[in-house]
C-alpha cells in the first residue's frame, strides 16, 4: 500500500491496541483510535482519539460517522478491543460470559457491519481481527475468553470468503503473552475461598501473571502488524508469539486431547509443596 493511508483501531487506549496504534502512526498511517476510556475527541502524537464502546451500537455508529467525516472511509480496520475474565467454568456467571462475548466477539461484528459497506463501495479494504493463542487452544480458568477467541477464528474465515470479491482482505492476529498491561482489562469471576477450584485457580493465575510479565515486546508486535498491512497480500493468520508458545500450538494439533490436557494442567496447576 502507498500514499495516504487511514486506519481505525478499536481498544486503543492500552495494551496491544495502544502499541499497535503507535506503531502504525510511526509507519505513516493516519490513525483514528477508539476506546471506552476516551471521553472526548483529542489529537495527540499524531493520533486522533475518540470515544468508542464496541458493546453499544449507538457508540459504534457515532464513532464511525465522525471518523468518516475526518478521514473518509478507512483503508484498514484493526480490532483490538477485548476483556478477559478468569474463573472456573462452573462458577463464572452468565453475566460474565456475556460481557466477554459482547466485547470480544460481538464488538467486532458491530464494527464490521459499519465498516464493511464503506470498504465494499470502494472495492478495497483490510480488516485485522485480534484473536489469540487461546483461539487455538484452551487453558484452565479462561473459558469465557477462550470461547470468544474461538468464535472470532470461525467468524473470520466466513468474513474472508464473503468479502473477497470486493477486494477486502482479512487477517487474524494470534498473539501469545506480551508485556502489555493486561491487568487493565482483566476481571476475576467470584471464586470463593472454599471453592473446590481455589487452589488450582490461584496457581493458574500466578502462572498467567508470570508469563505475561516475562512476555514478548508489544512494540515488536505493533511493528509486525504494520509490516503485514504494507504487504500486497496479507496472510490470513499471523501468530505473534514466543518459540515455546508456537511449539505449544503445534503440540496441541499433533497430540491426543487427553495428552494435551495433561500437559497444560501440569503447567498451570502446580501442587503445593508439603513439609
């Protein structure tokens, strides 16, 4: 791609969305960044920031309408908005499952409904959907997040096939652990002190925090996405993860389900040492 390029980004106030927005701005894109925490329209560091709640259809319409006034139809849409709820399958509530699905999955659908017609009318466009390694495999106590990312994987395949005749390209980004401040969008389901899952849950949360603290560089992820958007043909799937997480995905594909479950359970759920 060359010339004036415009990208709209959701979930751009923190985490991987923020790092992606800054990387694209540095690469010469005109960035319109949306997030719930943006209370008013501002311009800072070459980025236009506007309020956007992807769970609210009126907010999506207002964001897209105003962004189109400023930049015209976008050349690219990058969807990073997401939340994470940690809790057992048994104890995670309907409301918590709905919150995750409404943000991570339905939020993408709302944005695409607004933006795809603009791209279709132009005969070109690029849509980047943030999935996750968890879109390929589950881990303990992330059932809501994992389900939302699996849904995105299937949805993206359908979107790609349907919009290809109008020159629209779709790319799934599957990040592994990154140092991205995910505590800002992480919520914890109620796990009572006497829950039968409590010890396993606490162990898993410790491992998750350790892996994210020592995770990959989020700026590097942003630069990789910027380079992918520059290509004449984007890859449909782009996994951005450490070598051990790439290996985990390959093992998950090759080994029987029971073996995979045993390996992952042993990794995340550590037995307390007894005196």
